[in-house]
C-alpha cells in the first residue's frame, strides 16, 4: 500500500512538472561536455524528472534485493540451527 501511495504521489508531481513546463515555452540552453543545445523547458523538466525517478528506483531495487537476499540467508541459517537443535534433543 505504501508503494502505491508513493507511486501516485510521484505521478502527481510529474504531472505538475509537465503542467508547469507546458505553461513556459521558453528555450533553455544546456551546455554539456562537447556541445551545447537549446531545448524547450517542458522537455528539459520531463527528462530530468524521469531520469531522477528511474535512478531512484534502480537504487531502491538494489537495496531491496540486498535485504531480501540477507533475509533468505538468515532464514536458512535459522532453519539449519533449528534442525540441529531438534537432532540433539
């Protein structure tokens, strides 16, 4: 349920950013390492927001998988210790 609420909140922020960007039709100059380009503000806002969102999900997915793996290893260890204790009794 928490992830659903978070997803809806992020989607609403994305829509607000798009509305804000669509009301501002200015050209923005972006300089990167080798070149320079002029882009419309809504495009820049959408790309930057989407890139940050995807990067955040990738990082969160990495940590969630890491926690699930350690939880699985801990459960296996508990199971083997429980079996050893049952054999000793």
